[in-house]
C-alpha cells in the first residue's frame, strides 16, 4: 500500500497493489477512484461499529487501484503500523481505514476508565496491519512511563494501551489547575497517540481579533474563557 499526502494536507492518495485490500469507514470521503468498478464493494457495518462511527456503510477497495480520500479542513491523516500483539485502544471516531486482515475487537473498559472517558467500549485491532487515523492537526506519539505520569488534555487523546492506568486529574499550581481543561493522567508502558490541533481554540481567536484587555480578562478571571467571548 502506497499513501501519498500532499502539502498542505487536504486529501490523501492511496495506491493498492493486486494482493492488497483496504476497508474505508467513511465512503463519502472517496472523491476519486481509478480501477476496475468491481474492485469496490460496499458493506453494512456491524451494529457496534455503526454505533461508534455514526455510519452504516463501509467500503472495501481491492487492488490494483488507486483513489483519493478528502480530509476535513485542518485535519491530517497518518498511517499507524500495528504489530500482531498490539494492545492499543482506539477512539473509533478517528479511524478512517484499516487494512484487510486486521481483526477488530470491542473492548469493554474498566468501570473507572469508562467513567473517566465516558466510553464503555473502545476498539482494539489485532495485527499485523495498518490503521489510517484522521486527526485535528498532526498525530503525535508519546511513550508512557510507570514512574512519571503523562498528562493529556481530554479531547486530544486518540489511542492508549489497554493496560494503562488512567486517572482524572489536573496539574501544576493552583492557578494552573483552575484554568486548564480536564486532563487524563496516564501511567504504563507503550505509546499514546495524541492529536495536536484540537486543544487551544482560544489561541486562534486571540491571534485573529481580540485586544489585550479581553485576553487578560479571559486569563485572569475564573471561567473567563466561558463568559468573555
């Protein structure tokens, strides 16, 4: 499988060899296709996948063929290679496609993790294979440590190891903890996948139009970012 992403990223071109096949979970993102018509086959999603994707149909595309996938504005796509015994749990909303041969498993989370993440089920892939992940901004990978916690903004976490220890937390001094978004404190081993473009929408607004006084009030007043627009 050959993936070519232009700069700036707005679409991705994927080329499949004759022995390769890909399952695309967002068929309407396929804006152009080059290959024999019968090499595309649309199928209904299982109930679990449909629930998490809010979609009913997935497309299976087989090589030799090539096609273009459009991406939402400000988003990028990265291919994550998975080994046979991968234990990453994915937020299924970020999964754009996965290679033929990968097996999907619905993993019920521990009660504490489900309460924190508000998700009782996450998706786990059994490799080897590849998963196409679409994110706001770029995708970053950070290795966990058992002795030093990793704090991740709640809306930025894409995938984490199944056996990771997750706690709801904030960090820093009193001023920092009062003004930051909810954080996940994670310990363990293995990679954590984080989307880097979704955290600080206030910064973008500030750079565009806000004056000094409004920015200071947002920063200094409790809940200033909520009440001061």
